[in-house]
């Protein structure tokens, strides 16, 4: 009975919103119009664009300060304390991180993950976008199909992948058995993928583990849809006259792509490279959802390590220390990308 009342309430609320949509829009337009006219009447707004800009940016800056800068400052503050003992530790937590093998293991896993996901995602997204851009019909349908994994919940998609990659009853191993191929442990395999591919010629500790490669493959599949949409937008903005002129001059399709399309697409590549690098260093959902029940050091990146210190070990000071180190690393990497990759960006 309660479920029926709840469903009835949802229906009534939805109907009310639809019925009041036009009046609400009219009221909002009226409020915005009054604010606009009030700003125009203010002498200081007419005389100073800076004052106008600060006024309009103040709400956003206030939200950013409360939910962005304030937590960062607090994390920096508690990183100087041993919260378990309730005593001031100074740089002690940072010294501990420097000598902590798990901390460096998390850095290694994070770097493996970034190297594995960023180039592959960019190449796959550009290739799919290039093919979709060349077809005439069905572009919207295929764009939606490729974008669906990105808008799907990472936890839900990871659950499906966990079922597929079960070591004993998974569909992937069943398919490999049917093809006469050796089965794998997949998400619980701690040995390096290079060790498995070379039949033991390379040591098991060299390179990313097979479990980490499964996470990398999942995130390439899950994130490539976003890159496809962004690349399609960039390709659409390129004037077709430039490609046609290059073809008339005798350029081959490969030369058109490398000498005309890619230079004009460099701002899009630059944007995706920076966003992908930041997301790679902040990855959490895929790691946690795919390996939570069988977590090991070979799949523990820095964010998972921070989570374990904060919420599992209740070691808030040391967890905040690792978080500050990760923040500094992301900012430093972004600045390097701006300086290095920014030189090859060509604006039309």
C-alpha cells in the first residue's frame, strides 16, 4: 500500500511540474529581466566592467571556495597531525609517505593506468569519430551508441564486467575454453601481463598486472564515448574548404589528416589530453567496483590508497597527506602539459 501511495505521489508531483512549467519559466524570465535592468541602471556597473564581472562571478566563486578551497586547506592542515595520537606531527606524515612502499606502489599503479588509458582512449575516440564523420546516414544513431557507455553508471557497467570476467564461471573464460585457449584469473591475477604473454620470460613483477589491464580496458571502453562526441564536434568545426583545397593540390587522404585535420584539431586534442590525465589520476569507481572484493597492491592506485587510509584505517592525517601529494602531482602535471603540449596547439 505504501508503494502505491509513493507512486501516486510521484505521478502527482510530475503532473504538477508539467502544469506549472510555463508559469515558472515566466516568473524566472521576469526575475532575470528585473536583475538585468537593475544592473544597467547602476552607474558603477556602466563605468566598470570589472565590478560587473566580479558581481556575476561572486556566487560561483563562493561555492568554489566553500566546497573546493576550504576542504583543500583543511586537508593540508590535518596532514600535519597524527590524528590517531592527537598530536602535531609536522612533516612526519610526509616523511612516512616517502618511505612507505605502499605509497610508491600506488604511484606505480597510477602511472601504469594513466599510460594505458590516455593514449588508447584518445586514439580510439579519434578513429571512431573520424569514421562517423565520414558516413552520411546514421551518424546520430552511432554517436548515441558509442556515447551510451559513458552515461551508464560506472558501478553498474563494472558489475557486468565482473560477471563476464569471473575466473571459474565467467563468460569470457567459457568462450576461451570453447576456442581451446587457456583460461585466466583476470581480475584477481596479480602477475604481470608481460609475464603471461612471454610465458615467464619476463618476471611477474614487471609491468602492469593482468587485473590492472582489465581495469584499463574497462575504462577505455567506458570513457571513449566522451572523446568521440568531442572529436566529432571538433571535426564539424573545421571548414571543408581547407580539405578540398588540399585534395585539389594533390594531397592524399593520409596527408590531409596529418597536415590539415590534426593541426586544426589540436585544441580539441589538447583539451582531451588534459582532462583525461586529470581523470586518470583521480580514478576511483572502476578500481573499487571491479576489485573491491579481491583488492591487492597491484590494483591499488593512489586514490584507493587514500580511501583505505581515511575510511578503513581511520588514519585521517596520513590519508590527507597522500591526498595533498596527489593534488600537487595533478597540478604539476597539468602545468607541464600546458607548457609542453601547448606549443603544438594551433588556433584558427
